[in-house]
C-alpha cells in the first residue's frame, strides 16, 4: 500500500491520530490531529513529553516502559468527552516502533 493511500485512510478518521517514535518525538499527525491541538503541525518533530505536565509525563513514561515489555494498550484519560488510550505500534517482527494516542467516545455517547 502506498503512502498516499495510508495518509488518505488516516485522514479519513474523525479522531486525532498522533504517532510518536521510541524517543517520544511526534512523527505523524492526521489532519484531525493537526486541527485538534493548538500547536498543530508545529508539534511535528517535537517531543510529545514537552506538551504534557509532570504527572502526565510520568504516566506516559511508565506506560512506555510497559510497552517495551509487551503491553499493547493502556487507558490514559477517561472523562465525559472521550477516552484516550496510549497504543503500541509494532513492526511485523513485534519490535516497538512507537505509540499513538487513540480516542474513543465514552460508553453511552
């Protein structure tokens, strides 16, 4: 599948998609992700950790350490507007490439 098709698929999603590599650098955002965050495209190439407070950074680093050990996904935010998960992204051999934030509406929404 070519990059144009992959971008079209990710850009068709109504929820933000933000991919960070194993160094926590934002490497990809779909168009909804760019629109969702105040900093928009300026986040590309930046550390996602810098966008979060100390408590969130600690949580993200703990979850990332678990992802290195095999964790696939963990709920990080659960409120009336949405749930946000941190989801591992792995290559075909199972090596960790990074992670995305995955959004979903809360139950009953």
